[in-house]
């Protein structure tokens, strides 16, 4: 489960977030590019390739798309309890 105390500083405020790559729990983003290629309207990469949330999903379709990224993230770096 993503660590909401280690959010990437560029996340737009709201429940959905990505965690910082420096998260010591081992759940920090590893720049695998899954989320920002799978849902580019909602996730972007910073200059190091690490992900952050740029738009909060609102509709059922948007939330489903973001849930797919959350489940696909290999290090549990996407949270929706922020
Ligand atoms: S899927 Fe996870 S590890 Fe991959 S870029 Fe997105 S937040 Fe980072």
C-alpha cells in the first residue's frame, strides 16, 4: 500500500497520489512508466521519470482507468487515500 507520508511533491492535491522515489519503505516510484503511458491524462513523469498525479479522476471511467494503473504499479507507489 502506498505511503501517503511520502508523496511526490508535484502531485496535484486530492485523494490520488504517487509516492516519492526516496520512500525508504521500498514502495517509492521506480520510473517504470506504466502509469503515465497507461493513463497519460492523470499521471505524468518528472525530469527523472518518476510519476506524479496531474489530474484527479472523477468519473467512474476515469477512476477505473486509474485503478488499473494502481494495480499494475510494480512497487505500490500509487495511492488513493491521500
Ligand atoms: S507505475 Fe508505479 S513505479 Fe511505475 S511509473 Fe507509475 S508510480 Fe512509478
